[in-house]
C-alpha cells in the first residue's frame, strides 16, 4: 500500500507539473493522445509485469511486436487473395503465434533449464530477423482495404476515451481478477517468491511459468496488431524497438520486483502512466525526445537506490 500511495503521489505531482510548465496547453487532444499511449504501452506492461511476478523476464517483447505487425498485413493481403481469410481469423492466427512463441520460451526455460535472459535475448534477434526476411525489408501496411477494421480499434474514439485505453482497462480488470483474486494468480506470486518452496507445496511450477510466458507474448502479439492498425504501416527493421525496455521499466516502476513475487496490476498501470507523463513533460520543457530513455532510466535508478536504502534501514532496525 505504501508503494501504491507513493506512485499515486508521484503521478499527481507530474500531472500538476504539466500545468505549471512554460507554454503548457494540456487540451483535449493532449489528454486523448496521452491516454492512447498509456493504453497501448500498458498492454505490454501487463504482460511483462505478470511474467516478472512469476520470476521471469522477456527481452523479446519488442521483436514480437515487430514480427506480428509485419505478418498481420501479409496474412490479410497476400494469402487472403488466394485463400480468403477474414480479419477476425487473421487476428486469431497472430494471437496463436504469440502464444506459441511464449510456449516455446517457457518450454526451453522450464524443461531444458535455460536462462530466461539468454532465451528471450536470442528470441529478440530471431524474431526481428524473421520479420525482415519475410517482408524482404519492405514496409508492410493495410492500405485502404480494411478501413472498418481499423476504425473498430483505432480511428474513432469511444466517447472521450481512446479505444486503446478502453482495451487496456478491460485487460487490466481481467488480469487483475486472475492475478489477485484466483488461486492461479497466487501460484504465480508463490513461484516468483520462492520457486523451490512452491514445488514442495505441490504447485505445478513449470506449467504456470509457461503460462506466464504465453500471456506476455500473446499480449505482445496483440500490441503488434494494434500497432499496424494505428500507423497503417510497419517497418520490420525497427517496429517495436525498445518496447520491451519500456514495458519492463513501467512494471518495475509500478512495484514489480525483478526478484519476483511482488507487484500489482494497479502499480503497473501507474508505472506506465508515469513514464508517458514524463515523456510529455520532457517535451514541454524543451528536452529532446531522444533523451526520454535517459530520463526514465534516471528515475528508475533513483527509485531502485532509494528502495535499497529503505530496505537496508529496515533490516538494520529489526536487528537492533
């Protein structure tokens, strides 16, 4: 609760700073675009956060986004000419591909006992290379043939809220119930907190770790679909680049411990919101957008140092 209170306070301070910044004009368009970015990157953060809670890590999230964003229009436009494939069927194919990628990661990590860092780092290169090879280094897009499909998820706002934000909130509620209100979510916390103890308690550790990787990769594949619908084009060489770092940073900033066993859905949402509020604040202050990763990294490092100091102080107080 203390972490969440601190995150809420930090969020409010940043939001207030937006209005106090020179030449600040946070109008409807500003809030709409901010909500859209929070919703989009929040989807990735949910997957990364759940995986981190279970004690895992995935460095291939951005490459999965790039691969799926590249494949989606190819499936619809190329294969659909000879074998008509409805947009819904294409979406299901991409989501199943994301689940298969997560399943592969989980199997390699649980059955062959490979390091998650190594497996997903290799995946980062493999999926990026596949996207470039399949697309022949050409930009992929939906064109004007699937306007109603793009309107469904992007073009028209849902009232005053971006549809990306609505989708994120729906997913957050569903995953929040799964993580905090079901025994399966408690299993993930137990596995991340102490995997050996979880095995002795009779929990099917391998099964739930694989599930966590599948959730993460499936949400990344879904984000790839949303990307191509938003931008109407995907460049295989850089679409999704560094998305995994933003997702992991938002989850950690929101209270997920990289040691596993800690985190909340609300914290993940706040972590995502804080990062993109920082993005808007740096722009309003005249700081170049290329420095956003530096700003995020500095805040994340400062928070980690303060948490370490706080834990050392608590442990020394208990010893005394």
